[in-house]
């Protein structure tokens, strides 16, 4: 991350103005008539206050040496925040989903608190937009759709998936029907049709959320956890935004250091997974033999969360193997635990990768190397303490990106990423309007292709 | 284009502070001791001036009704300008190309003026970056590569292509050798290798510029006229920037109106072209018969430019058929002539399409319809005068985007577009650093696919 990611104050010289106020010599005895004295003093104080409060001094934001390297010393351009319109969806798509969830569990519905889960970004984004006093956000909420750059569809699509408790007969609630009803509602909205959907933002963080209608909403900006179950023409790094899961264990409050971190590597989670997650069983077999590695089979429960917290807070490294899809909330648990993630998930996509260099906070190991007996543990043992402390310091730096409740955290970063899609969204809207009938051998796609089509393990 | 494209002033309330200065009642006779009076008045004036000059009042930028619709009234976030490092290439790649061009034509090399041609963006961008006092640019030039977000490679690659005059025996100059030597030079630069080339900007406006080394520079942001000769893994709307050609005829200085525009449709250019340009001959055959259409075969010359100017300034519509590649400078000649472009070029890509809705300034006709005898002329005749005036007004609005010499014109718009690529550039850099060896059935590409894969003619 370089300093471009931090907004700079425009009026860096305000501290100078402020200091200059110290100089006027005051007479020992006032010779002013009260009325004039009062008027002038009030005027001076008023100007001082106005100036000071609208231009807080910010000595650190723009150092002299920094400025002197620039050919142009005029202020940076000011970017208007992106204007977002929050659809006033029928209640059943938002609070109604929470009610259905609670009802299906025979819980009281008096307090409509979103049930804690790793896909709660949908709740945080919605809550953010309905907050009356929002500050320092890259997006402003507008109340007239005509003013909007983007339209946010706040359906709780991930919670909707799990309204019916597993293992019980399905109740009256149907997620599939909800998805269809959402589309019926959208199809009646003039702004939904106006720009082919390009300027609409959908949240579908659970890899199965919105699966039934995904082809109908795919032009929009999709807020997802990964692309594991999405086709290349449905979602991409170019169009969409990768969200972090909410971490489920408590952040580590201590300082960087290895004294309290006696075990080398920690993992606790389901041993058996589909797809890329099949590697887990092999990793268990290899790592169970290592004396300084803690690797445990466990499923979601309060007790296992407690054990995971303890393990992640007392280990140097935390294993992050692929699950059913390439991503998992464990990665974010590790980050807030300052436990260096060891990522064994070849197809993972990571949140905020435009500003976070993950090689500084984690270790990537390709699956083929990771399943070589002895490789992983002995490689990690070669990493010296100084290097571990460096990783931990970087983890501390980026922690806020993974804190949904931080005012300067995940929510604003998601909006910042959505905002950065705007030029391409506008381009696609204008271009789609004027394209003519023509012969195309393939889909009409614009792509960005990695230069690392065949790559190496990076340490 | 909506108001987001215009930067807004932060401190819109400054006019209020200024007005409040009028109110303090001044006594008829001063009772102040000179020293104190002076100190306070100087202080007040100083604050007033400081405040006023660092916050010029800007009543028009943010109206009250505008603000009242926003949920958040805090100022917009400030975006730092993108920092660009201009490579100090050996002289032979810049001024040296001009010298070689002049020498090959036995012209004096005392005045190193860039020879006028439609690919002169390379000159304008270079000139802009070497200007000491640049203002209101979306990019600032930095002089330490370590500070840079992007690196600009100012090789005059389009001029280099035409150094040897056509039809003459090639001289000592070889464009291919120059391309190779550029790569040799780049390969010695630490910053070229550091980020896989993603943060480098190359200009290759002529469709054949840099053709020999394009695969080696394709990770960079390419500034091109179209994608006619580039593969999908070499260039795309996502990664690259479409430049307008410099217009070659004089802008129309008059007002909107049809009185001076007696002919319906005008075209002057080469009748015979390759690829999509084959349609030209058919269009000639059809349109030559129409009484109010002027269609002439002509090649580049001072005389034909004079005739084209006259034709474009006195016609309502200007035909823009594909040439050897989908784009051509004629489109931009038409725009600055307020002659409504009629675009018959199915695969054209257009500059600044994120901010310009070309359906408001031009008419798109698919080739299959355009070659139906009678279709084009009779369709254009149905367009009423009011509609023509609307098109002309919009053309006037967007003219500045196509004026390379306008301080608020093409050059800044190109930099703005380059800047908008930065989040994706940073994402690709960070992602490529951490990708591991894995099996991929295809290239590892992220794509944005048009929703108009089979589309209709739009009027």
C-alpha cells in the first residue's frame, strides 16, 4: 500500500496560519472601547475558528520533501464520492429474512438482530447505508434514483440460504422463491432496465447465494467471497469485488512477538471437504506426526471457537487449506490473530488485493508442494524470528481491512472498491447502447490476463 | 457525462465567511492605539486573505438543493493525483526519431518540430510531461522512480514507423531495430522488471506501432487507436486506453444550425481499403447516385484537406466507414466540424466512452443495413432539423475531448483514463506476486463481457 490510498488534506498550510496567531503583541492595558474591541475580537476569533475547524492542521500529510519531488505543486484533484441509491426493497427481503430465520428456530422476533455468521457483510453494508450520519465514506447515499451512479440491492441473500435449519423439514420459507420474487420486483424497476443492470450492486457472499438467478444479475457488480462456483462470464476480478468473511474469533490484542506462540502451525476445521478441499485429509495425515503442529478436526461450535481462538493466538503460523471453495473465514481469523496464514489454496482470490500485498502477510504454498511429506513443517521451521516479527507487524497494519465494525474498516474498503469499478461500468453502459449487429466468433469480452499463467511457489 | 466528472471545491461555505465580514459596526472615530489597532487589523486581514485565497468562494459548484439530497454532507474524499515517472529514454527514441524523419526527407533538422500527423498523441503526451508548470492534470510527474505509480515510455513509436518515406529505398533507419533496442534498454531497468511491466505505459497509436515487440510489452497500459491488429490477450478495454486521432481539418467555428449545411451526407477518402474497409466500395456505388450526398475518392494532400474541410462544414452528416482498421481520423474531423458522424464500422472502439455517450453525438449503422441500396440516405432524410440541432449541441459539448491542444482537452482526458486503470494495475501486480503453480485449462483471465453479444442497429 502506498500513500495514494490515504486521502490527503488539501490545506496543509493551515498549521502555519495557526502558529502566526501567537505573534501579535497585546498591550498591557486595553484602550479599546468595549463595542469595537468586542466586534474585532469576535471577528478575529470567528475567522480563527472557522479557519481552524474547516482546515484542521495536518502536519504529517504532506511533507516538504514529498512535495519538492513533484513537478506540479497544485493541490490534488478532488473526487466526488460515488452516489449510491439504496433500493427500498419490500421488507421481506431484508428484516423479513431475519424474522423467518428466527421463526424457523422458534426464537423471539422482537429483536431483529442479524444472526452472527461469516456472511454478515450483507448486514454491515445495509446498516452502513441506512445510518443517518455517515462520514468519510467513499460513497454517499442519495435519495433520488436519478442522481445515482449506482443502485444497491440489499437482499440478505446469504442469510436467505440458511433460513431453514439443516436437517429439519423445510418450513414455509423458500430461498429459491425469494430469488425469483426479487427478480420480479427488479423487473418492474425502470432503473434496473435502463443500463442493462451494469450499475446495480448485488451482494451474494455465500458461494451459493443467488445461484438460481445469477445469470440474470451477472452484469451487476457482485460482492462475493470467491469465484469458486461462478463461471468466467458471470463474475471476475474486473467487474466484481471479493469480500472478506467476518472473522469469528476474537482479535489478538497483544503485541507482536513469538514468546506466547509456542506451537509452529495450527489448524482446526473440517478434515473432509469437496473439490480443492480434498487436500485437507492428506495434510492431516502428514502434519499430525509433527510435534510442534496442532491440527484438529472440528466443526462450528462455541467450544471449537474457543479452542481455535486459543490455538491461533498461541501459534506462529495458521494453516489455510482450501475448503469446498477456495476461500474460508479461517484466513481472516488468522489475520486478526496475528498468526501468519499459510495458504494452500491454488485458486484463491483475495479481498482488497489492489492495496494489500499478501506476500507481506502470508505464505503461499502450492498444493503439490504442500502434500510432500515433511515439506511444510520443515520449511516453516527455517523461517527466522525476525522474519516472523516482520510478518506480524504487517498483519497488524492491515487488520483494519478485515474489521467490519471498524469505522475505517471493511465496509468503507468495500465501497472504495465498488467505486473503482465506476469508469468501467460507465464504459460498458455507453458501449452496450451503441453496439450494432455484427458477427462475433466468441463472446464480446474485454480481459485482463495474468502474466503468471504457469507460476511458481512463492515464499 | 454527469457532474462526477467535474471536480468540486471542498469549502463551499467560504462565501459565507466572507460575507460575515461586512457586519461589524465600525466606530466613527478610532480609539485604538496605533500598535494594537495595526496588530488586530493585520491579523484580521491576514486571516481573511489566507482564508479567502486558500478557499476561493465557489457558489456554483455545489448548490443547496444538490447537497440536501445527500445523506452525508461531509466533503468529498480527496484523491491524490497519480504519480508518473517519465523515463529519460536515450534521445534517439524521441527527438532522434524526428531528426531521422527530417533527414530522410532532406529537411533541415534545426527545428525539431514533430511532423503533423494523425498519430501525434505521442508528441502531445511527451510535451505535456516535460512542461515545467502543469496544472489541473490527473497525473503529476515525479522525478524519483521510487515515488512513481506508473512509468511512461515516451518512444515515438508511430513516427518511427514512417521515418523512411514510402516508395524510397530504406535508409539507415530501421523501425524494427529501434523496437528491439527499446526492449534492450528496458530490460536493463530495474522498475521494468519489478512489477512484470503492469505499471508501464506505452504509446503505440498507429495500429502497426511496436508490432514486433507487442507481446513483450502487453502487460503495460497500451495507448492505442483501436484493437484492430491486437489479439484479445494483448490489449483490451479493461487494461488499455483508446486514443482519438488528432483531427486534421480545422474545427467549425460557427454556431449550430442547418442553414449552411445544404448537403445531406459527406465522405471523402480512399475508396479501396482492406478488411472491414471493403465496405467502402459498395457504399460508393450506392451513395454516388444520391443527389444530396457528396462522396469522393481522395487521398491525403493539402488540397483534399481543404475540400474535406469545406465538405464537412457544409454537410449535416459525415460518413465514417471502417478503414483498414475499425477507426480513422475522419471521425474526429467530423466531430470538430459539428458534422454528425454516421458510423459504419461494426467493430469500432471509441475514446473516452466512459464519459461520452456516442449515441448522443453520432448515428451507428451496422454494415449489413448500410449496404442495402437506398437505406442510408433515406434514413438520414427522415431525421428532423430539431434532432439534428440536438446532435450538434452535443457535439459542441464534447469537442474539447478531441482537441489535443486544449489545456482542458485530450491530453488530460487520456491521463484521467490511465489513472482509472490504477486499481486494476495494482491488483494484477500484487496477485501475480503470490500466484502459485497450478493447473489451468485456459489462460488466467478476468473478463468483462458485453451484454450485447448479438445486438441491433441503434438510431
